């Protein structure tokens, strides 16, 4: 698994209610999970979810406080959409996202801070 900095265009699909001024920006700062992979022999073992949990913990504890990113995103393969749903991600509900080969999914890190 790799984490990289990026930005997300939420369009009208997700409002940042606790910070209305953020909604005026075309994009918001984010981290992206890239190259998340589990060896075929280990699939179904829960290792992928452990990697996602690790990415969330790193994002919340280390990166977000230092650089101010708000979202954790992933551009997912169609067959991985359910996996990301099960790990707390939401599908970015825009027409462009439905039409792309690797749709964007995201977690609002601010909603996880209380846990």
C-alpha cells in the first residue's frame, strides 16, 4: 500500500457541513491510497482491511494534522468497490465518477476523529 497526496473534487455530491467556506473551493486536500494489494494466496484473510485501517490511522494521526488534508480517497477497480464500502468508504456520487473505469471512493477523516 502507498499513500500519496492528492485533491478531491466533491462537486455537489458531498457538503462539508462543519466548514461551509470549504464548499466554495473546487477541490479539497486529500490523501489517496494507491497500490493496495494483497497476495492472491492471502485474499479473504482480512489483510486488506488491516492495510486500510493502517492507512486511516496514519492519515488521522500523522498526516492530516501536519498538512490539513480532510479526506482519504481511492480510485478503485470495479471488483473492489464492495471491499471499500465494507471498510467505510463512500462512492463519489457524480456522473463523471460513474462513467470512469476506476471510480473514486472516499472517507471524510473529520467524521472519524471522535473514534
